[in-house]
C-alpha cells in the first residue's frame, strides 16, 4: 500500500482531525504529489491553521 493509498483511505479521518484542531486547506506536495514516492521519503503536507489565543 502506498502513501497515496493510505491518504485516500483515511481522507475523511484526516480532514476531521485537522478541523478539530483548527486546520484547513490541507495540501500534499513533493514526491507523493508527483507520484514519485519512495519508502525513504516523507509525505509533505501544507495546511492553513487558525490559532486563536
């Protein structure tokens, strides 16, 4: 199973967890986004965070 497969399988769980912590607009970039993923690379994520203090 690839990282992309795992992300697709757990998409709703990831989005719900992010929303619980004030994060949105989650994006994947780098090797996973380019379909060049390998086991020795990481999954790069970008997100928007609303921090309220």
